[in-house]
C-alpha cells in the first residue's frame, strides 16, 4: 500500500473544509429565511386574531344597539371584549415588528457608493492665462539647496468675464531633493 503525499492530503482536507463551510452557510441562510417566514406567519395570525376580536366587539355593540341593554352582565362582557381587542391589537403590532426584524436579517443591503464625476478638459479654443507660482528655493523638510525639478501641478479654473470666457491655468512648480 503506497503512502500518500501529506500535501495531497492537506489539499483534500482544505477542499472538504471549504465545502463544509459552504454547506453551513447555505443551511444558515435557509434557517434565517424560515425564521423570517415564521415571524411573518405569526404576524398575520396575530393580525387576524385582532380583526376577529374587533368584529366580535362590533357585533356585540350592534346587538346592544338593536335590542337594548339586557343586564349589567352584558355591559361587563362588552368591556371585557374591548380589553381583549386592545390586547390582541398590541400583540399584532409586536408580532409585525418581530416579523420586520426577522425579514431584515435575511435581506442583504448593498452599501451605497457615490459615483465619482470625471472632469473633462476645457475646450482648447478658450484663451488661457498662465499664473506661475514659483517653488521654494530650499527643501521644506531638510533645508537643502540641491533641488531637482519635477513636473508641475496644473489646475485649470474657468472664470467668467462678462461676455467673455477665459481659462486661468495655475502652475505650481515643484522641486525635490
């Protein structure tokens, strides 16, 4: 029986681990979806119970309006129905909020990234005026006088002169030691 190469076994174990993690992620996502669906069903159930209690309360009130007050007991029964309706209505609100929270766990939200605008060059036919800002004669870090020239930073700004446009190019000379 030939001995297997340890690196092959290690690669196989890595592949099995990756597959197991993928299965676990799928199972977890499925469980979250089931939890959200359960919360949604509970919210609908609580809402239906509250509606049913509301209809019973309305029915009892209409019966009292039609036939009149029969006894003190019916008044207490009506008050109990109103309290039960309020409780069920509160439970329905709580169940709805829980359903929204469970649904929020399953949905993934992509973060908004602002689209950067690309600036275009000004038309070449506009007149340009160069303003040159000279670089220092000494290095600001070490104070050396032996500086080499680098390409300048050029910034173009559009300036409106009444009935005339011109581009002002600001050239900042740069040096390096």
